[in-house]
């Protein structure tokens, strides 16, 4: 076991090998339940890693990337997007309303729509910039007080409000199960919620449980450390505020 302090600097070949392994796992999991890897978008979560790591993943054919902080993404991605026009950037961390303008300008998909104030601000800013970004509504499936996400009991109303009143393109639902729980009941619950509301997208599954999530219907998996190696600061592994 490596210690929490050790920083493994990913090399281009380790990233390329890891991507192959992750893609293969996704494909096996998808086929096991009658789906194909084309049904699943692999988002490479590059937070804390430099643009050289992203370049290596791009060279290995990866196109979808995830970041959890607007500022960090702004330091890394504008240049990469200019030289890779098909790069798709996903925001997977909490979004403060004062960062919405920048987020709408830079990201292509938002996975963390989690409250009314944010929905209103996003809707406003999307109109201003004429950029309708597909969004996932984050659901607090574990009802954890410290974690972001809409309470399951409020999801129905929140979806209606976002879709019908605020005209936000709601693509699906997203969750981060409590670290202490088995993830499968959370994934199954999220899938059922999405089905009930006619939503096709399911953003669920990380390095430790991506295959499981794919077997339970994930359309988007967010995989960081399994591709880029351990992040230096373990406490930043999951953004929960
Ligand atoms: C960091 C992060 C991930 C990726 O986590 P890994 O365990 O490194 O795969 C996925 N989703 C969210 C919301 C994250 O913040």
C-alpha cells in the first residue's frame, strides 16, 4: 500500500494503459447487462493533475474530462479546448452562484445542479450567453447533512421547475453515495428516480465502483484516480460542500 503522502506522478504510458484498462472494465460490465460501451461516457477526472496529464489522455483518445473547481479548470482547460475542439468539459464539483458566469462560459455539461438559487442563476446565465448546457441534477441519495444534492423527497418538484419553468436542459440525475455505504442501493435508487421522471442520463460511479454503476445503468462514470493515479491530497478526493 502506498502512503497517503506519496505522490505518484503519472506518465503518458501509465495514463494510456490505465485508460485502456478502465475502458475494458466498462465494456465488460456493459455487455454483462446487455448494454455496450457506446452507452457509457467515460469522464476522466483530472482535478489536481496538470495539463500534461490531460494531454497524455487526449493522445490516448480520451475526449471527456471532469473538473470539480471552476478556477482550477480555468487555469488548465482554455488552451486545451482551443487545440482540441472536440474536448468536452464536465463540471462535477459544487458550483457557487458567483462562479456561474465563468462556469457557463467554459464547461459543456454540469453535473451538480443542486438547489433553486443555482438553477435560477444558471437559467439566467445560459440565456445571456446563448449557451444551453445539459445539466444533471445532483440527488443526496444518502440524505447526508454535509453533502450537496436535492433531497429525494424534493426531486420531483425540482425537476419540473428546472425543466418547465427555467428551461434548463435536464439530462439526468447524479449522485455520490455515502462513503460508508454499499453504493448499489444508491445507484439502483437513482436509476428508479430517473426512470420515473423520464430522464435518460445517470451520472454515477467513480474509480472504486464504476463497473458496478455501469451494471446498474450509469450513462456517465466519473473516474479519476484509476486513470491518473492517486491525488496528492486525499481530503480533496470527493467534494461534498
Ligand atoms: C474526484 C471525484 C470523482 C473521481 O474520484 P476517483 O475516486 O478518483 O475516481 C468523481 N466524482 C466526483 C464528484 C469527484 O469529486
